[in-house]
C-alpha cells in the first residue's frame, strides 16, 4: 500500500518533485491531520534559554491522544519523531511539554497573541488537572504566547472539541476573521455570536482587534449521522496563496470575496472540500508549516 501510494503521489507531483520544489517523505500514519499530530515549529528560544541573536528554529512535540481518546493515536503520536528524523533532528532534541495539545487548538499572530477555546483546552479528556492559568503558562513557555484570548465554543459536529482553526483566524497582526451564522435557528448561532462579541470587546494596551465576520455555509452535510463542521475559516496560508475550502453552495463566493479583501497580497484559491470534511477537517487541519530557518 505504501509503495502504491508513493507512486501515485509522485505521478501527480512529478514536475514539482523533479524541480525540487517538493520533497516527498513516506511516513506511516493513520489520519491525515498533521496540524494536530505533528510537531509545532517555532522561532523562539527554548524555555529558560537566553534570547539568541538570530532566532533558532525549534520543534515542539506535544502529547497526542486522538482528540480525547476518540480515535487510535499510537501511530500518529510517533509522527513528530519521524519528521524530526527526516529533518536531521535528534528525537531527544525535540521540546516535550508533556501535556496533551493539538495544533488546531491554537491560533497565533506570531507576536505573542493567541486565541483558543475553553471547550477544547479545558476538556476533561485532555488535561483534567490543568486550569486556564496553568495552560497559559505552558503556551507562554513553549509557543511564546504572552496573551491568550479565550473563546467559549467551536462548531457543532466538531469532534476535536471546538478547535479554534475552524472558527477564528488571524489575517493580520491585529486583524481576525471569525465565523458567524446567518441562521438564528442553527445551533451554531449562539456560540458564534458569543465568540464575535468576545473578540469585538477584547482590548489590550495596543487597543482593539479589527474583527471581520465570515459567515459559515448555510449548507448542512452529515456523515454517519454526525453534522460536518463546514467552515471557510479552515484555510491554509501558503507563501503566495491562501487555500480556502469550498462546498458548492451559495456562500462560497461571498466568503472568497471576504478573504480576498483580507489577503490582498496573496492569491486566494477556493478548492472543493466536501470529501475532506467527511473526515472532520479542512486544509489547515491537514497541513503544518515549517518556518524558514535552520535547526
């Protein structure tokens, strides 16, 4: 199966691989959601280290338990070690906070400000002994997050317990898009309105955030009886483009227009994502960026 899959990937990506624009590494895994199971790369001194003149690229290996023991996690939990091996990093050189955490649970602006949800970080199936203050300390030490904005809940049907990357994303240092619902009868309407209010009311010494509402699709899709958490917020920001999930519905073009306005320097590309969301996530969930730099 692995050989067949590698051959298929090479066939589809052959030109880019030949031009060395893409390097293909085959790593056994169960799920494609690398955002959650893979390492988080940071340009930040490790805990307790003095600030270096030039930031060093580091990798943080959190504990992964299959989104609160919902799914088998043993194979995917080994992905950070396998990726470290491909990058020439000794496994013992990975930073290991020792708590359960997933990359999709945090959104950052790269300047010390982060956003997450209580539904996920305070879930009893993650770290039941840790409260908000303790979790903030971990995120400060290992991700450089000096301030954390706590939203309450994520989308209905999200088996990750409300990952923030399906609802609210930074599109600038002090600008966010946040999901809203246009149907007052939808179960998502109340929680998303509360999140919107939290973001609009939040202040720090630099003032308020610029908050851009981003409606979720009115379309409702179900898989094996569960509602799929359809959203346009689970986009992936590449070097020159933004890849946005679309669902062949009336809200696709208005959502793309909002994001094109938010990313004027990048090409915003809508890509069909119904099939991907049957697995529970989108393009951001299935990716994990590595900043430029060396280890």
